[in-house]
C-alpha cells in the first residue's frame, strides 16, 4: 500500500527527546539543512512527546520546542506519557507522581529547581510537598504548553501519536490513554489501522518500519541517537544525531 503525505508537504517527525536539548539542537540543524534540499510549499515538524525526564535539560527542551520554528514550517507537538504523568501529578494525583518518579521524573523536577531531599521518599506528605513546590516553580508558559498538547495528529495517510493505537478501533475513536501509553497490543498487531502509525514510546536500537507502523524512539537519553523520520510524498527517510 502506497502512503502519501498531503500534496506538496514534507513532514519531519521527531522521536522521544527526554531532556536531551543537545541532541534536539543537532536534529534541528539536520532538519533545516534537509529542508533546503526539498522544494515544498509546506513543512511540518511533529514532535511525538516525552520532552521531559531522564535527561538533564527538560526545561531547555521545552523552551526549544516552543521557540524553534523556521520560516515556512508548522509545528505540531504531541503529548507523551511523561507529560501525562506531569499533568496528573500537578492536578493532585500523588500516585501519578510516584509512577513518574520511578521513571526519572525527579530529574525533571530538579531541572526546574525542585530538588528532593530524599529521592526514595514516597509517603503522601513528601510527594505533596514536591507537588506544591513544582507547581510554584513551573513557568506559566510551560504549564500552558503541556496543557495544550494534543495526543494525536493526522496528515495524509499518516497518523502521529506517542504510544500507538488500539487495534480494531477506528482512529477517530481512539482512547487518549492508549494513544500515550499502549505498547504490546499495538506493537504485536498486524492489522491495518486506517493510516500508517508513526510513534515513539517503545525503544529500539534502530527505527522500526512495518507495513502498519513506524517506530522512531531510539532511546536518545541513553543512546545519544535522536531520530527524525522524514516523509515526503510517498517516500520516507531518516535523520539521526
């Protein structure tokens, strides 16, 4: 099956960044250079979520995603499961905070100036104190950025999402939680989903290209390899750090 971007459109999809602003800056340079070689009326950069945690520059990543937009580019930033946990934690869900901390959420808090005296403390009082301090430290512009993130984006024959989709469910009826969190059920499926799914969330050493999905989370925070999928008409290629 031939998949197509919208007419005269090039799409750059960027995988999970996780606080590696150094790699994000490098992939932005590669995107800008690549765009000069491709005549197109419209250029879209789609970020697949997980801007924060694990790396040491979560705050700087958010700033750069918000601010980097070359001429003739459009930006689409999606919500990942780490942004989901952040927002649920800020909303008072202490269990979401504990879950986030188990996956390096405390690194993101520290980058916003909120350090934990005891990184192993998980009692309600300790977690609530961190929540209050984080709510006070998080810039309003960043909070608005996180709150405004959609969970999916459709362009031509491609559907962009952080985690994946529930097989057998129409794309318009997908559950937000699945879009951010699903793994095995989606990864193992051979079903066609109504579009080719472009996703992150599930780490692989190299991009994974299947007939029904393309996965581009190459574990940048630990591997040093941030992947960008380039979609141009019916062709695809990759840029990497």
